[in-house]
C-alpha cells in the first residue's frame, strides 16, 4: 500500500446494516457499486439533500480496515440537536441509499511503515480502529490508548477490552476490578506506550486533542512524529 488512492466522485452507497455500538453510537455498513480502495485513517463525506433542495454534509471516518471489498463501516455518534448525525440515526434504514464522497485524507493515514501509537478520545477512536484492525490483519505494530467516560461508552468493546495492544482509560467510571482509578489520560499513561521511531496518531474533540498533545510535548515527543485529527468543537 503506497500513496492515498484518488477520491472518488459523489456516488450512492447502500446501507446494508446498522448496528448499535453504544447507546449513542451506531455502525453503518455501506455497500458501494465497485470495490473501495482506501487507507486506514481516511474518511468520507456524507451528503444529505432535503426535498426542498437544502443540503448538509459531514465527514465520517472509516472504521473498517481496507480489504479490497465493496463495503466499509462508519460509526456515527448521535449528537443532541445534531443535524446530520440525528438524521442518520433516526431517518436512515437498512436498504436506504446515501450520497457519499471519498476516501479523503492523506496525512492522517497509517499503513505500517513505522510503529504506531494511536490515542483516541470518544468517537476519535474510529479512524484509529481502522489502523488497529489493519495492524492486526497484517502483523503491523500499533498500540491503542483510548479514553472513554464509562465502560458503557467504549466502542468496539469486544475487540478492545483486555487486549495486549490496547489500553482503555476510563475518565469517570471504571469497570469493576479496575486497577487504575477513574481519570483523564495522564502523563504516565502516554509515557508507558511511547516507543522509539513510532508515529503518534491523535484523534478526538479539540479539548481532548489539545490536552493530549500537551502531554506529548511534556514527554519530549518530536512534533514532526505526531499527526492530529479533530472531530468537533468541544
Ligand atoms: C475528519 C473528520 C472525521 C469525523 N469522523 C467522525 C466519526 O467517525 N464519527 C462521528 O460521529 N463524527 C465524526 N466527525 C464529526 C462529524 O463530521 C460531525 O461534525 C458530527 O456528526 C456532528 O454533525 P451534526 O450535523 O450531527 O451536528 P451539528 O448540527 O453540526 O451540530 C450540533 C451541535 O453539536 C456540536 N457539535 C458539532 N460537531 C460536534 C462533535 N464532533 N462533537 C461534539 N459536538 C459537536 C455543534 O457545535 C452543535 O452545538 C468527524 C469530523 C471530521 C472533521
């Protein structure tokens, strides 16, 4: 896998399944007319058009790893009053068609050239999940540090809990028997996972990204080895 594949023109993809991940996040599996070539970390844009012609579009990261097939997974969090996320959760059913453009993004991608430290907050784990799944499928070196508020907020729990390549930090409520008290990702959590030659991928809300990149600076990480993607305003 070398450079990023070209972005395809707007096209229609069929929603082939909608599966809840948590109370607020669901995975939407989309099937395209032809195989979709993408890199772990890339995203697509989903465009909605109302009957009166009003349009809204939002970016959603690809959660699945590239496999040469014609399907990919998005994970969408329902935001209170969210225009597009609300419609996707309440107005879209299996069999519906969505207008999609992608894949997009050439910087926030990882294909295994260096070890990867993946740090995600909330739904910021979505593009990192594509990278982790790719690493697991190809024997690549990726470690994931993910922060969620409570155990019920952990996406992909069956793939992430108690796995040697994954550390889950609970900021408000920990699962029973947890050794680490509840709290945000701290210096020690990051320091334990830093590895020479690794590229760090950081994704989440602006606040999460700012706090975690400050920790990386404190720990002396070379800024040139850190790649950041921000999902939203808070
Ligand atoms: C590259 C990229 C990849 C993304 N990938 C994902 C993804 O995989 N899954 C996902 O669920 N979202 C993802 N997002 C965020 C997504 O694009 C939308 O911003 C989000 O779904 C909100 O859109 P909305 O129309 O529902 O809300 P809006 O109607 O735009 O906003 C509703 C309210 O929520 C606030 N808000 C907007 N966006 C966010 C946010 N991200 N977090 C918290 N509050 C917000 C607004 O300020 C407003 O108050 C990604 C964003 C980018 C830039």
